[in-house]
C-alpha cells in the first residue's frame, strides 16, 4: 500500500540518488546519447522536491499528479514524458486503489504506450517491466540484474538506437536512473 508519507520519502531518496549520481548518469548518456540524462533527471527531481515541499499535498492522487507535472515540465528530453507518464498513470489508478503493485503496473503500461518500447529494446522499460513483475517480493539484487542486463543489448528506441550495434556494451542511462528509483522505493518501504 502506498501512503503519502512513503511517497514523500521515496521521492526524497530518489532525488538524493539522482543528485549524487548526476555526473555518472550524464556520462553514461555520452557514448550512446547526448550526455544530458543526469542533468535532466537532477533538474526534474529538484523541481519535484520543491513542489512537494511548497504545496505539500496531503492526498495520494494529488501528490502523484504534482510529481508527474514537475517531471514533465522540468526533465525534458525523452525521459521527462516517460517518467511523467508513469506518475500520471499512478495518479489516475490511485483513485481506485492504493496497492503499490497495481499502481506500478499501470505505470509500466503507460510508459510502454507512450514510448513504444518493449522488453529488450535497451530502454528504461527493461528495468520497469522486470522489476514491477517481481513486486512486492522485489530485491535489490534483482534491480541490479535488470539494470546490468541492458549492457549487452542493442538499442531499438531513443537516441541510442541511432548507433545500432555500436550501442552494445553500454548500460542504458534511463535503466540506471530507473534502478535508483526502485532502490529508493525499497528503502522508503523498509
Ligand atoms: P534524451 O535522449 O532526449 O536526451 P534522456 O537522456 O533524458 O533523454 O533519456 C534517455 C533515456 O530515455 C534512455 O536511456 C532510455 O532509457 C529512455 N528512452 C528513450 N526513448 C525511449 C522510448 N521510446 N521508450 C522508453 N524509454 C526510452
Ligand atoms: Mg540524453
Ligand atoms: Mg537530450
């Protein structure tokens, strides 16, 4: 079950991880992208943290919607609309249920519909889909495994796909940031 308190802790922990790994995420995005993923995500999570602190919504749907809007307006690039869609779908679904597994399933469907990527396309879907399927018995090792598995894949979506076979051998930056998101969730729940 997702509460407003857990959600706030989750976002704070995610913002910390993104900020601490901002340079690393942009570095991962350099050989197979345009080198901005860490900056994009850090800018977005600063906005999320600020929005939650200033407006401090007290209900789950409003909180999820505020997070989605902050991500959509501040992250930019490919990742902004995708992370934004994930939280927007969770916001919609939260009107029917607060079950975290169900909320996350709605998020994955939204991401896949929005970006058109499927499992194995070397995108953040490779982490979201695998990790959400394991939920709620998810472990840190499973998250790490899903992230590392993107390394040997050839990118089929996003900027990395322009490189074709040359995208093989690099971790997908969006998969790595998504790994932080789910690590933060485990910590917030624990
Ligand atoms: P941009 O590529 O526009 O600079 P970012 O660098 O912030 O955006 O994000 C890149 C990440 O977005 C990729 O590493 C990948 O995980 C994800 N991504 C890109 N396109 C798609 C897509 N169509 N579906 C799912 N994820 C995608
Ligand atoms: Mg980029
Ligand atoms: Mg970009």
